[in-house]
C-alpha cells in the first residue's frame, strides 16, 4: 500500500514550530504578524475557509485583522479597503477570499494588493517572480505541495511530473515549482489527447482538475507519487450528509502508488499552513528578522 502523505500532521508540526517564534517576536518587536482576510458576501464554503484561517491564526498568535463585507459592497469600497490595508503597518498579509460576488472584478482587485503583502501569491508581480526564479511570496497550495514532498524526502529531481489542470491557482504554479526543483513537468487538461497514456508516464502525478474520482488506477504508473488537490463536496441523497472526496479514486489508486495524499487531510491542510508561512515571511522581511528554518 502507498505511504500516506499526511498534510494535516505536517501542517501541525510547522505551526507548532512557529508558535514559539511568534511569541518571542511579539515581545521583542511589540507586535505579532498580522493577516487581513477580506471576505465579501455569505458564501458558506468561503465562510468555513475563513473561520479555519482565523482559528489557525489564533493558535499561532498571529493577529487576525480581517473584514467581512456585505455582498452588495461596491468595487470602489473594496478597493479602498485594500489600499488602506496596504498602508497599515500592522498588516503583513492581505488575502481576498475567492470567489467574489459576480458584480466584482476579482482580477483587478487582486492587482491592487501590495505584492509584498500578497500572501496568496496571486499578484502578477509574484507570479512573474516565480517564472523568473526570483524570491517572492508563492501561491499557497503549490507551495504546500512542495513542502509536503520535502517533509517526506520525496525529491522531484529527474522525475517526470504530470499536472492535470492549468489554473493560475494551482496547475501553472505547481508546474513551475516542480521545474525549479529539477523535475520535468508536463501540463494536461480537459482537451489533452490520450490523457491516460500521458499520466501513466508520470513519476509524480498532480490532480487539480476539480472532478470527483477523475484519476482511475488505469491512469497511474505503478509506484508513482500521487498528489490529489481536489476538494469535491458530495452529498448523500438519502441522508443529506456531505463528505469531501478528491480528484483521485483513492481506494483504487492507493494499492499501486508509492505515496498518496488523502482528501481531506492532505494538501488542504498544507495550504492554510503556507498562508501563515507567507504572512510570517512578509512580517520578517518588514522587520528585518532572520527566521528559523
């Protein structure tokens, strides 16, 4: 059976190591790191994600400076809120919770965030830094995947990697990060011909396509490392209860993979941990602190 890449456990370890640092920094510098999450509207999934981020901040001692705005809030009002946070010296990280209501231009709003406070790593400047191999804040989910591989001593060097999905949130940045780690990445998507043939060549297979159980055992090379980014909410028609499943058919693929991330408890937990790491990194840069590794 495959080794389970326990993102939840690794995330807890990372956060536990940071809690003492933050306490010391607050004593020395007079304030903790500060994260501001802007949420607009009442999307239930977004609200759950924001609560999880706020609880994680509380556990570490990071100041949670977020704002919850009504769904009808105008573009101009949100833009002003972002610009105000850019100028706030107690705020080290700014995140606009997506998706936004339909009347708002999320691309334009994200571009207003100070790139050095862009803890989601989605500002064009930070994406450009990633392409150029320059230091900068990295997109949280891909960053979390790379940290998870590192934690389990899985080196991408020389490996063939296939990424199913080409979003700016996950697919494109994880391909670039794997390339920087000396893997040979290939991007696949819904229009890729002979997809199963391509995925069976992968030593590392990243599934980020948003379709439940999309990756079957026939698509997986024996001994491959499987990274499941999918978070699909499936509701039982009889009971009304919902559960989360990934883009990979876990039960079928686990016996033939060498390592695999579960859903939940895999990549999702690492995403939140990397959001906090980005906030801490921005704080340290702002105050000229050399953080512990």
